[in-house]
């Protein structure tokens, strides 16, 4: 015996409910462009994309500014940047540790000019950009080997800080970069904090 509700029997009611559910699903699917995620998730994803695209624009415009103000191209390969950095610092500190202890005026000028060009022509554009700015603030110290080596250690520490790397202890910089190049240990000996204080005021 079939029971009736609002003029429909049970079978008709089941078919009606199923049809309404199907129409509802199709409408929802079409109105979400085929995305079946729940609306709130869609909104969160959208707003996250907006933030990250703003951030990307700001990074892109910073990099564009750097690119426009450097001779060298940007270096996207991080591994290459790290490898180049290690080799370059080694060269840089070794050079400073072998600079004359009592340089002539001409030698001092040569070192200043060299460091400026070294920065401007450093093969990683963004590193070059930052290093040139750093030199404006901390010009090379050329009065002696010790002054030059300590200055080099100091600017490397500023780059370390910028890259969130630990600070290096500069007190033994001349010993650390004594290349053992067959011409005896570098004279000038151990650089003490006391000496460093005198040199940097
Ligand atoms: C001029 C210059 C500018 C750079 N600018 C950037 C930049 O803007 N962005 C970027 O991503 N990378 C930059 N780099 C590369 C970066 O500094 C590192 O070389 C790279 O990240 C590898 O780091 P590392 O931890 O192996 O040690 P590095 O910093 O390469 O140091 C090599 C070794 O030198 C010794 N050392 C560490 N600190 C000092 C110090 N203060 N004095 C003496 N010796 C020290 C340690 O034994 C260390 O293992 C730059 C490199 C140079 C030479």
C-alpha cells in the first residue's frame, strides 16, 4: 500500500529528491568553473596568490633595479654563487695577507683601485651591487698589511651577517691566510684585538 505526501507517492518522492540533488550538483560544478573545492578554501587560495604575486613583483623590481645598476649579470644558480664566493674570498683574503706591511703611496692607491674594480666586476651581479655599496660605507684600509687584512675580514663579516652566517674571529686573520707559499710565514704575526682597536680607532 503506497502512502501519499502532497499528492506524490514514495517512488515519485525519491525520484524528485534525486533529480533536485543532481541539478544542484551540476549547478555548483558549473558555477565554480569545474573546481569542486569548498568556497572558503577557494578564497584562501586566491588571497594567498595575491600576496605572493605582490611579493614576487617587489622582488622582481628589486632585481631589475640591481640588474640595471651592475656591469655583471645576476647569478641565479645558487651553487655556482656559493662556489664562486668561497674561491673569491680565499683569493681576496690571501691577497690582503700578502699586501706590503709598509706600502708606498702608489701601492696603497693600487689596492684601493683594485678593490673598487674587484667589486664592480665581481661576476655575480647582485653580490657586486651589495659589495660596491659596502665599500662606500667601509672603504678599503690600505695603511698596512694588518689594516688591510682586518678590513677584509670585517667586510666579509658584514656579508656573513647579511647572509645570516656566523661571525668570523678576525684576531688571527694573517695566520689564517698565510698561504704557506714557500716564502716563509707572513710577518706582522698574530693580529690581536688590541692592535685591531688601535687601527680602527
Ligand atoms: C665580494 C663578495 C660578495 C658576495 N656577496 C654575496 C651576496 O650578496 N649574496 C650571496 O648570496 N652571496 C654573496 N657572496 C658569496 C658568499 O659570501 C659566500 O661566499 C657563499 O655563500 C659561500 O659561503 P660559505 O659559508 O661557504 O663561506 P664563505 O663566506 O664563502 O667563506 C669561505 C671561508 O672563509 C672563512 N671566513 C668566513 N668569514 C670570514 C671572514 N670574515 N674573514 C676571513 N675569512 C672568513 C671561513 O673559513 C669560510 O669557510 C659574496 C662573495 C663575495 C666574495
